[in-house]
C-alpha cells in the first residue's frame, strides 16, 4: 500500500506561478512512476505529467508543455510540480498518482494509487 499526500494548491492570478508537492509513503518501490492528473468541474480527469522515480523519464500533456515542470526529490520521497504562466483553464483539483512500473503513461487507468487532491484556482 502506498499513501500519497498533495500540498501547495492555492489561488493565483493568470500568468503567475505555483508549486505543488506530493509526499509518498508506505510500501513503495524504486521502479514506480509518479504522475500528476487534474480534474475541473464538469470535466473528465486528464493527464498532466509523470516521471519515472528511478529513471527520470518524463512525459507532459501538450497543454502544459513548456509551462509545467515535474521533478523528484529522492531524499524526501516527494514529487514536485512547478507551474508557471498559469492560465484560467489550469483551474482544477490536482491529483498525485503512482504507477507500479517505471515507464510513464498518460492513461489514468495505469496508475495504482491516488492522493486526495489539492485545489488550484487561476483567476483572470
């Protein structure tokens, strides 16, 4: 069992920045992939980005490429999401997820563990 806890959400103006963090604990493995998904009201959950814990391989949705950066901290067992040039359409609940394989996927069905989410709101 893996526990994931997100933090760092909040309210920012368009063009601003925000940094999210996901803390992982429990029976984790170095071969896991860690990912971020988001869900806006009335919308389906969508893939944002993911990183292989051991390999450092990253993947980004086209909508955030060049604006968001995912990174990992091996000492703290955390995954961070740096979000720059935020847009109102980035407003959503952001979820951290873990996959039991080292290669990232954009399919949320490929992830085995989920956090409770943190709210990000971008005003115009």
